């Protein structure tokens, strides 16, 4: 098997995961909002039988939890993947300065996405849904802080392997 000697550090992959997590969070809230409106229509319409109304209400009640834990799962994959990738990368301590500069430039993206989330979730249409997604709201509100923690753990994993 041929090993990939790509020395870019997979920064594009990290950027994609960062943006995908934010997109999934926003799409989850929008889809729940649409599903809420649809459920209201189903519950108020006499054309649907009670079984359909019960199923629609059950689906509407379980959707925030599913989307919340899906966001948490994506975040945990980002954390574990970052640490494992850093551990198996060949990091030279001299490159720590360059890595810090690249990480600081990448850190702007989670900060922007966190601010975008705050603007989005505090909109009049979505403000009531904020309490339905506590995990997603926590991750996205503190996205930059959590990202710094992941980078710290990944940096430790990268340089511990070299000295351990």
C-alpha cells in the first residue's frame, strides 16, 4: 500500500467539516420550523384521521432530539477525526509556528459561523425554536471556543507522538 505523502495537513477537509456542521445545524432548525407549520396544518385539518395526527405529532416531538444528537455526532466525528489525524501525522516541532498561523487563519471561520448562528437563531421566526435545540445551540454558540479546544488536543496529540 502506498502512503500519501501530502504535507498540506488536510486543511481543506477540516474546513469542509467546519462548514458542514454549521450547515446541518441551520438546515435542522429550518426543517423543524417547516415541519412545525406542517404539523399545525395537519392537526387543524379534519380531513386527516386521528392516527395520522398522532403520528405527525410524535414525529414533530422527536425531530429536535434527533437533529440535536445528529449535530453532536458530527461534532464528535470532527473532534475524534482531528485528534487521530494529528496523532498519525508526522509533525516536526519546528513547524509549530507555521501550524499556529494556519490555525489562526482557519479559526476565523468558526468565529464567523458562530456569529452567523446567533444572527440566525435570534431572528423573530426562529427565536422560539432555540430552546428545542439545546445541544446544537451550545455547539454553535461556542463554536470558536470548542474549535480552539479541539486544536489544542490535536496539537498535543501531534507532538506527543514525536516525543512519546
